[in-house]
């Protein structure tokens, strides 16, 4: 791994491509892949020139994605930009998965109306250990360059930090929406928060990035990278922003706090069932942002649905593709069969086995002890709603007591347990 710190003196500018060079079919195809599902490509003309230069010289472009390890797990909403990275990786370009172990110490103020508490080094290390493992389910790990921005940020030192800070004005920094709103509302802004976009932008200088990806909420930081590269004499990167994926509800962006997410570490059956739960309209947006099928294939499938094919067929195909990506094709097939069994009132082949004592045992206590309900009161609520079955029969009596024996207990459509009472 290259850990060389970039110099603070200006670097020679990269050679440019002649404006008169014709755009080949390969470059047009690469541009189409880049634009698929994106929010903005800035500036598009410069990206075309970079693609032309790459085609002429055979030198891969350097494509950067930086993620701060602020949580131990990621959901499929996070994979929208990873999918785009994989598409560009498949075109032969060099993708760089940058883990922001240094910038996490500052805390990203993007979209915040208050100061974000920085993580401890221990939290960052623990989260970073799982990030790339999960990202590798989308990216080709053999063709991915992994970097940590502490490599060049720590050696920068106080002198380098002051020199870097001199390359941007406070007035320009205050143009950023979240800073402007907080200033107007008399909400405190800590000086260290100004360092975050500067350090993220300096990452692009260190990595000599040709293209940086991010969500729409990262646009200011991405533009900072362009500015600083010019300050250091480099050809400025292009930036590609991807939309924030709507969650299962089709309204809010996917978020664990909204409970409208699919975690990429969730079991295959749950993942498959959650994809099938989305609306038909949302399905096509997910196809564009999450599927690896070509736009031609997706358009053909959409035409079949418009022509009368059951939209559930298309949704099953998407559910199987996503489940197979994070698990396996066999797991996706098994999840589909499991869903069919449940839809028909059947019992999945593989359900938890639980052994409990204390027979006879009330149904509420049994649900709590078997891990099918978080509390007895919640168990009673589920019973009142008709969501509890014992051996396929709906339980309507909270006072039901089960004697010694083995029972298949079901809560809702997805939770099962084979409970043996002794």
C-alpha cells in the first residue's frame, strides 16, 4: 500500500485531451454507464475528455469513494454508490475505496443542524474492520485499492493544516447550506467543522482522483476536492452525485432510524421478503439504482409488465438478484421457496428449535421466552391482532396455556419457532 504523503508544493498539471478528438462508441458507452441513475455529473464535458485520454493512453482513470466508518453495518441504500463504482470498475478503471479514519475524528457536518460528536479511535477501528468486508460484496476486491486517509492527513501536521486552511475562504465556507442555516439560526458552529470539507478535499489531492462519487448531500465536499486539486496544480476531478435511495415505504430515504431499510447482513429470507414488500412504482427506481441488469434489459422487462405481465414477476427477479449478491444464488432460490411456503401458510424448512420448561405455559410467556415477542404485553397485542398461530391455528385467547409437547409457533408472516415444552 502506498503511504507517500503528497507534497504541499504545486504538482505538474496532467496532460489534456485535444478538443477535436472524436468521441468513440466505447467512450459513449462509458458515458452512458456513468450517467445511469445519477443525479449530477460535473462537468460532463471534462469527464468525456478524461475518458478519451484513458482510451488513447490505455491508462485507467482513478475513481474515488470515501466513506467514514460511523456505524458498523451498511444497508442497501449505501450500496447505490458502490454499484456505480462496480459499473465503472467493470469498464477497466481503478476504483479506490477510501476509509475516512482521520475525517471520522472530526465528524461530517453534512446535512446536520448541530455539531456531530466525533467518534473515538476505538469505535472507528471497530467499524472500519467491517466496512470493506461488506463493500466487497459489491466491488471486485481483487481490483479495488483500499486506502485510509490518516496516511496523509496525520503527517500533514499543524503547519500543513494551516497552509491547507489558507486555500479557502470563510465566506465560501459559509455558502454551504448547513453552515448558513445554522449561522442564521444562531446555532453553534465549531471551528473544527470547517476542517472536514478541507480534509475530504485534500484526499482527492493525495489520491490524484479523476472522479469522486458521493450522495447528493456530499456535493459541497466533492466540489472542495476540485478546488483544492487546482490549488495544488492538479487537473481537477469530476464529481458524480448519486440520489439517496428511498426505503421500503417509498417516501423517506432508507434509514435504520426510520426502520425502512434492508441490511446487507440480513438473512436471505428476510431480505427477499422485504424487497417483495415495496411498491410496483418504487421497484423500477430500485432496478435503476441497484440492479446490475443493463438499461436495455430493464426497459424490455418494463415493457412486458406494461403489456400485461404480472409486476410481481419483475419484483421476484429483483429480490433474487439482490439476495444472491449478498448471499448466493442458492440462498436466493431457497428464500423464494421459503416465501412461497409462507404465503401458502406452510412452514419453512429451517426454523429455530426452542426448548422451554414450566409446562403448562401461558401463550404470552411462551412467545416472550421463545424470542418471538419482546415482552408479554407485546405478545398480547399480537394475539389481539390475530398475528399468532400455533400449529397453523390462529390464537385468539390471551389465556391459552400449552401443555408439554412440541408446537410450531408463528408470529406474523416471518417469525417461526418449533417450541418444545417440558
